[in-house]
């Protein structure tokens, strides 16, 4: 059998500044460390012909005293054209089990690419990162990007501006304004949100070492009312639409369409090569509770991407089975509350 993972060793969190995805970055590790996670960094040396080093961010969290989980968001990042991703995941899971503290109950993976998961992994009861998304190719001209949008989407964006909606990049201290919209959206759409402190911490750039992404707030106003807002992240070649919110008032003004078009244009001007709308339902199912989200995001064009979602590698199988039952029960309760 070929060993694809030549070496895995502990490293400083700064190594993750070179990761491709913000979810594997040192910034993300430092940010999540403020909310109950421990950020661990590793240097993984992969063999794909010649040896190639890649950073790996692992987040650990205490489940209950004496037991913890380890989570790898959108990792591992492998060299281009890697020959056997399935085997690489197996080798990494086995190596991490040896390198992580003994209280680790399981390791949860969110692979950033499509892969048939080996049978030593168990499908998680809940996905942490959205496995399905839409990504726009920003190497196209802005006019070409608009052309690939559905005609109604272009019309709606123009309509918002024609009706007097003002779309602009807001100062970071406007996060409380965005949060008010987010709370309104959460009640309307029955979704869970974090505390205001969580979102404020995203913009506390002076508190994080290393490379900091460009995180922006965009707001839409009409006659003195703030009616919609989004939060985006620009980092290297990637742009990501993180959060969106809208008021119950003046929804007929289509402000969300104009906001997205503004963010897409700014991402292109910032040198980003792709714009990730970050999460859609797995397919075009009108009965899905988030069917409207699928319709809205896919209307901007781009490529629909399907990833495998969250999968677990049990390190302590008996304890893991108990946790899995509890997690599945909690997910059932959430679904019931949404239906109500």
C-alpha cells in the first residue's frame, strides 16, 4: 500500500496563514478560540511524486468533562491532482488519533472536495459547514458575470436602485445595525444565530495575529430605513458571502439583489478569483424548507458544487455512539421546531 502522508507534526498556528480557505486559516483558528474551541496547527507532508507540505487546522472542543471532539473545517488541503483522496483521509485520521489528546472521542472531517468517503468514516448527524454551494468565476468580466445571472435577477438589482435604494459598504461599527436585521430574519425564517459578540469579534482585527482577511458589511437603505445587509469575507483569491439579513419592511424593493451585485463587483475589484455564495439546499426541491434560498443564490449563475458534508472518525467508539444518539435527537428537535 502507498503511504501518501509522509509526516504529520505539530506547528505554530501561523503556518495556517498559507492555507487556501479561510476555514483553514490562522485567523479562523484564533477567532474560534474565543468561543470555546482550541486551535491546533499541524504541518502535513504529502507525497504526490515529490513531497509537498500543507498546513492543517484542527479545532478541538470539550463535549463534557474528560471528553472532546476534534474538527477539521474544509480540510485537509491536498496538492493539486492528488491521486487518492480517500486513502489520504484514512491515513490522516489514523495519524491524528495518535497526535491528539487521549480524551478525543472522534474527529469530524468536512472535506473541501467531492470524495466517496471510506467506510471507516460515519456520516455525521449534522453538517457543520454547508456541503452544497454556488461559486461564481470572477475571472470573467463584470458584464459577463451579469449576463450569466437570470434576467429577473438583473432586473431586480436595477429596480432596487431605481426605487431609491442606497447600497454601500458600511463602517465596521455598523455591525449592531446588521445584527438587528439578523434577529428579525431569524424570527421570520426560524433559524439560529450567534450572539452579537460573535459577529463583533469577526471585526476585531487588532486582536488577531497574522494575516487578517478583509471582512465587510454592506447595507441597503431606503428613505432612512435600513432594509437589508450582508457580511462578506475577501481573502486572497476567495470571496465568501458569510451572512445575510433583511427587514420585514419594504421587501418588495429587492435590496438583497443589489447588495449581492455590489459585493460581487467589489470582490472582483479586490482581485478575488471566485465568489462563494456559501450554502444552498442539495437540490431544486420546492418542498425543501430553504427552497427560496436555493432559488435566490442559483439565480446569480455560477457553478453548483456538492461536497460530502461532515463525516466522523470515531476514536472512542462506545462514547461516540452515545454522543451520536444525543446529537441525532437534538437535530430532530430542531427540525420539529422549524416545522412549527
